[in-house]
């Protein structure tokens, strides 16, 4: 199959997933524009900063002029930009609303106006809420529990309303992403457990039986590349979960222990948080043939290596690795 090349705008391209995705897009021949606030460092894309097919725009998705400038010449969008996860969102709900929702439809309409042909939106598996179903598939009712996930649902619906011939849309609902990135996050579960294991020699597990679906960051980035290669008819209007396996929190802790060392202690503590997610990613495999190839264990191995070789520094305290700490430090409005 001949590789299709796009001129793609990645919003949030200097974020956790974006910093892994953008070099991959460039490596297979796509022209890439990045629109990002660069809150977590302007050097996260240093490995490709001089690439002739990369254009970096430091700006805000809420700013109409910046959006129009960033879309010039683009025929595809991968929309990653958002205030991610519930605690970050709760820090300033109005900020979350303005970035995650209020700016969304205007951005989609601006994309259509300049001739964008494909729009891929990163939603979240949190849109399902807590289900008793052993397998959570894309056709189950959405029951978002937080403002963060509620606005993801609203944006999914607005994107569907904007879909039309010549403007194909696809929604991805990722599980929690894990692993190493040049724009590292240490506030997601596998990365949290690994950080404590390496630096404290002990892991605190709250509860333990709750299931937490994860996906390796390399697989997450590869999925966006994969979707760009599909014909419109295959993905237009489709919604796909994206996860690897549904491990319990205790199983995740055991994976970390097996990598970091058997002398590690796991301390189990009670919790009121019994949220348990069982996300099925069978649909995207059955319909399109995409299957993750990187294990959660590999994510832990990659993180440990990055902590040991100096790519990651002071991982317990550095605010650049924690969304809330960084947002508080810059007082984003």
C-alpha cells in the first residue's frame, strides 16, 4: 500500500503524546504543524526542531487568529490539545471549559473552512463512567462523571454534527497512556507506581482490585499514524476505544515490582475510590486490524531507563512532570 502523506496540524503537539507522535509523523513523510502553549518546555521537540517539514506555532487554541494561522496549508488535524485529566480540570473549571469545549466547535469549523479533509479527535475512555459490564464497548451508553469527561462527550457530538462529505471525522477514546516521552508525565497511574518504586523503594496501592486500562505511549502515537493511512470510508464517523489490557491496580503494581526489583514493598491501603474500568479495544482490531504491540511492562522498563540515564531528573518533584504543579506555577488563564 502506498503511504498517504498529509499536511497535518497536531494541536497539543508538544504534550505528552504529541512529543512522541510528531517525530513519528515526520519520519514517515508527513508535513507537520504543531499548535501548543509549550507550557512544559519549548525543548520537547528538539530532536526534530530543525526538520524542514515541521512548523511550530506557540499559541492558544482559543485564539481565532492563531488557529487560522496554524491551519494554513493543512488538510488533516489530530486534535490532542486539552486540559487533561480530572484533577487538572478541577483546578480551574472555567479554564478547562474554555480550552476543552468552548473553543472546540469554532476550531472544527475553522478547519472545514480551510479545506481540512480529515479530523481525528482524542476523546477519553472516561466518557463511559463506571460500568458493571465486564466488557465496555463503544456502543454502550455514555455516563461521564466529571466535567472533564462530560465535555469530551459534548465535543464528540459536536464533531459528529459537523461531519459532512469531504470532511471525515474519527474519534479515539484512549485508555490511560503510560511510558516515556520527551514531555514526561508522572501523574498517571503506571508512571506514578514506577516513580515511587524507583525513588522510594515502596509502592502504595489504594484498594487494588479496581481495573485500570492503559496503553503504551508508542502504541498511542502509532494509532494516529495508522488512522491517517486509512481510506475515508473505513474511518469516517467511527469511534474507537484504544487500550492494551485491563489490569487491576494490584496487577500494575506487581508488573512494576517485577521490573524494578523483588526487594520492593507494596503497601495496600483502603480507599473509597472503587472506580473500575473494563474497556474493550476489540472493535478497532476487528474492523481495521490495529492491535497494540507494546506491553505495560515495556512502559515501565522505558521509564526506569530514562530515570537512570538522565533523560528524566528529580521525578518526584519537578513540576514539569505534573500537570497541576505546572499549571499552578504558570497561572494559566
